[in-house]
C-alpha cells in the first residue's frame, strides 16, 4: 500500500471544511482521502498553519516552498514522490497514483432506459 502525504495551505482547521464560506473542493477531497484510507493506504495531511514543523522537516516540500512560495500548495506526495501541486486532484488521479481500483458509478440502465432487471437497484 502507498503512503500519501498532503501539504495544505494555511487553513483554519485540518481539512478547511469549516467557516461560513467553504471551498466546495475541500469536502470532496476530504471524502476522497477517506476513500483512500478505506483502500488500505496511509494518508497523512498537514496544515501549514497548524503543523509548520512537518513542512520544514521534508526537504522536497521545503525546497518547493523556497522556490515557489505557498502557491505550490497543496502538495501531494505518494511514496515520497511529488505527484501534484497547486491543486486538489480528483479521486481518479489518486487511484491512478496509488494503484487503487475505482468502482463504476451509476446504476445499470436497460435498453428501454429503465433500471436493469438483473441488477439489485430496483
């Protein structure tokens, strides 16, 4: 299983999912991280405002912060390799980088447009 590390911009809490105006990307990304954990991966998330020592102790992160500033955040590392920066990736990307399989989404649809009789959705 993979080790996934997320280095976030300074936020008010560990996930950024608080306050009067929540960026809609953050709850989805938090859900995607929970999904990664359920797949057996180690997920560690660090907030610059609350855990600056984690940023300082990682050479790659420190180097990117020195050269690009906080604009490189969020940084996503998988098995100590930077795979994404400056944006929160989609679940599909997380799955690709960790070798996880995504389950198909949606319900099976029959030829007449209704729910397929051989599925358990009806």
